[in-house]
């Protein structure tokens, strides 16, 4: 899985025993999770906006 990141590399490489492997940074995963949560909140708000008032 590759998550594009503005202003940085698409794939971050980590060295293990002198070999380089692609890794996803924690902040990219958190950003992805945050976007998903915001999408769910928007859907729920549209469904329940009369009750939220």
C-alpha cells in the first residue's frame, strides 16, 4: 500500500541488514485514519443533523 504524501517521498525506505525495504510512516497511517473518520462523521451528520441541533 502506498499513501501519497505532499512534500515528501511516496515510499520511505528503511535499512535492515544493509538491505532497503519500503515502509509506510506512522504519520501517513494516522492521516489516512483521520480522513476516514472525517468522512464517517460527515455521513453521520447528514443522517442525524435534525437530532444534533
